[in-house]
């Protein structure tokens, strides 16, 4: 990509930056702390991906989803996933109208721009498969007809890492559809004090509209234009290859710890997320540091540990850290 093209892209980013800064500011006023979480949500939204969120209850996951929807003036739906949920409860179904003596489609809550799938691992495989089509194809099929979903379409799915009883593990095919897996931790004591002060007042902060869905789509189109040099692409491929064939990549200590590495979709995800992160930094090109910055969120749900790793209590975060620490940037 030519230098002139990069400069044109950066000029357009600069024009959109005031709106993006207002979005960040409004988001941070309502959702206290959780900076990495907020940045991860914006990264996924701007590169047209979906997010899997893992965290215990009460860490503002639902508040973050509602706030983001309000900030970008997008339609919002929240679905509480339960074992008795049916695909039709998600997608919709055909309903008989006696007055017309005909069936008409009644669209389900998935027909929205921002969807919060709460405790997604509590729903059976049929429901998860219905969501899979919506996430991947951006359309829903029922009653023999296919209906497009509104744009932008952004899924935030949550799962509770503590309560595993009565849950249905997500199939690998569905997990791979999520661009990022974000882990939400407890706030610091200072942040929690700020939460009590803000949210416990008589006038808690509320989100204000700072962007429109069409502007979000414009940013998504701009992100795709962010330049990625050949050397950065090669760096991405080396990182992903190390998760598949660690011994060949010089990580012999990881050879028995990984059952399955990341797929080519992870390479595409790394490039997309790094582009969005570059755009959020005001740059028209991707650097290796930005790839390294987004890599844990892109890879943590795509690496399957072996029984040996589980027995030795080696978690995925350690594996990713080892790979990122030693894969060379050439």
C-alpha cells in the first residue's frame, strides 16, 4: 500500500476521531474502570466481529452492552439463555393470522443491532446453532424463508466461569466464530469506590448518543483499509503456526501442552483486531506491537489444552505469553 493511501486513511481517521473520542469518554463515564474490557468491545465492534465475555456476575457486562448500544443509537436486545430455550425463541417463527387466513413471520429478538446473549452456555446445542447462523451469515432462516439481520450486527455473549452445573459447553465451531474472548476481572478498590460513588448517587451517569449506526458502519469500512505490511502478516502467521506446531517453531516445552492450535480464522482475526486497534490509535497502518496487544483476546478461546496441560495446571494465558515472548519480529 502506498504512502499516499496511508496518509489518506489517516486523514479520514482524524476526521472521525472526535466522535470516537466522545464514544470512549461517554462509555468510561458509565462503565467505571474495566479499560481493557471497554477497549476490547470497541475493537470488536469496529472490525465487525463478535465477542465472548467471561466473568462472574455483577461486573457490569450487561451495563456495558446497554451503554454501548445507547452511545451508538443502536437497537438492543438481551436474551437470557436457559436450558428450555428453543431456536424459535431466538430467531422467530411463522404465526397464523386468522383474519388473513395466512402465516406471517414473527421475528425474534435476534433481529437487532446489538445482541446480548446472557449465559450462552446454558442453552442446548440447537439454540447455539441458530445463533451460529446469525453470527456467521448475518441472516436467519425459518418458515422456508431467509431474512437479513440489521446492520451493524454485533453479538456479545457472556458465560459464567464458576457455575458449570446445567451448562452446555459451546462447540468449537461456535467458539471460533467469536473474534475475541474478553475476560472481565474484579475492579480495583479505587475503581469500586468510584462505582459506589457514581452509581449510588441520586443521579447516576447515563449514556448519551454520540454516534449513529451508519457512522459505525463507516468506521468498519475504514478499518478494512488500514495497511498491513507483508512483514506484519508474516509475524501473524508465525504466531498462529506456533500454536499448531510448537516443536517446529522452537517451543518444544509446549509440544505436549496443546491438543489443537488456532485455525486460519485466528490469523484473519488477528489482522482485523490489530487494524481496529491501529485505527483507535489514529494510525493508518498496523505495527507488530498492536498484533501482540490483541493476540491474547484473539487466541485464548482457540487454543485447546491437552490433558497434560490441565494436569500440570498450565493455563492458556501462559502458553500465549510464552509464544508472544519469543516469536521473532523480522
